[in-house]
């Protein structure tokens, strides 16, 4: 009797441990699915005798966009899922230079796996078994992501590291030979290998120039909120390359704060909200983009000016200053 009782006690303990482990795994998978990119749900039609199409009510849209209380609606949206592939085939191939792109290539693979369900990403440190099979790996991939990085030499001349790498050129030529869609991911941080696209195209071999010039370009940012924007653009290009149904529809990432944050109310007694100098390159374009963002029935609009006489504390609330690599350059470049 004691043996039978001990056996049942042990079995109950084992079952409780297995149950807790299953619950933890289920919670882990649920949290992972909440991070996946999703398609924006289409506007639904309601039965009505009116000739107009009725969209979702505003409170439903607010709930869908809200990071709080709207999790159920976000999870219900259709996940962006990579097509199923047999063993040895990949959803995308990450082509990069070890010297200036290895750290971000690893990070990029993790982000793709975080945001795209079922994606199989080729990364050399994980999947490369034989360097002589590079062309085979590319041909077995549905798309090729070319991570463009470079450096500035001792004479201040920008150099493309990617176009100087023999292995990278082998991968790019394989993509062209096998008609694999190419997506250019351009590093933008000069301290981590960011050089201009013109630097890369100038160093590109003539036979690969049509492939490079015809490929979509996605700027790569490292700050999280801007990086999510880069990931959205990249995922959009990937689903287009895969020929996924509805590839032209908008994609969102639930944790994107820029998507869910409401526009602030612009309240000021001054004549203008923002001043930007006509001599400050790109400031006018940024001001125009901001004006476009605040065009809404719920906002009176953003008022900007470039007239120096308006640069007074009683006329303008803020000064927009755009800084770049040329801002503090010596001589005529400043």
C-alpha cells in the first residue's frame, strides 16, 4: 500500500511539473506571436441601404491601435508569415562584409525571426558549411538582402567594403544569375560603416550595376524606433519578393510606438510654431514633412516659417536645426 501511495505521489508531482512547463512554453510562444509583424486589417463593409461604404467605427480603430487594451485586436490581425520551404532552402540570404557588417547581420537575423513567422534566414556563421557552395546557397534562397557597408580611409575618401569583397561579389553575381530578388540595406551610421549609396554604386563592377541600380534601397537605422521603420520597409520588400498574397497592403509591428502614439495638440499664442533657416540643408524638407503629419480635422495645423524677421521670441515658438556631417566642417563645406 505504501509503495502504491508513493507511486501516485511521484506521478502527481511529475504531472504538475510537466503541466507548469507546458504553461510556461505556451506563454513564451504567445509572447513571441505578439511581436510578429501583421497586415493592417481591411476596412469591412456593413449591410446598409446606403450607397456609401461604412468603415470600422473610430473606437474600434482606436482599440486596434492602442498598445493597451488593444492586444486582442492586434493579435487577431493576420500574421506576416514566410512561405514554407523544404529543408536546405531559405526565405532570404544575408550578404554582408565581415569587417563592417557582421554585428548587424547577426542582429538583423534575430529581428527578422522576431517579426516574421516561419522565416528561414541564411547567415554564414550559422549555415555556411562549404565556401565553395556559396552560389548554391544563394540559388536556394527566395531573396537576397545585401547589407552595404564601407569606411572612410586615412585621406578622407569613402570606400565601399562590400564592393571590394570577392565573396560578396560572388553572392551578388549568383543572385543576378539565378534571378533572385535583391534588396539593398544601406547602413546609415558613419561610425559603423555607413557611406553613401553613390560610393557603393561607383565601386560596383559594370556587370552587376543593372542589378544594383534596379534593386530597392532600405536605409538601416540602429536606434530602436527608427530601426522598426527600417524593419517595416524591409519586410514589405521581402513579402513582395516572395509574391505573398496582399503584398501591397500595409504592414505594422505591434510594438511600434510611432504607429500608436497620438499626435499632440499644438497650442501656442505665437504666430508660428517652428522656424527653419533657408540656409540649413534639409531643414525645409523636414518642416514640410511635419506640416503634412499635422494635417487632420483634430488639429489646427503646424505653422512654420523661414523668414528671418519671424525669428523672435514673441513670433516663433521653436527653432528647427538640422545637423549632419557637413555642419561643423571647415571652410566652404560648413
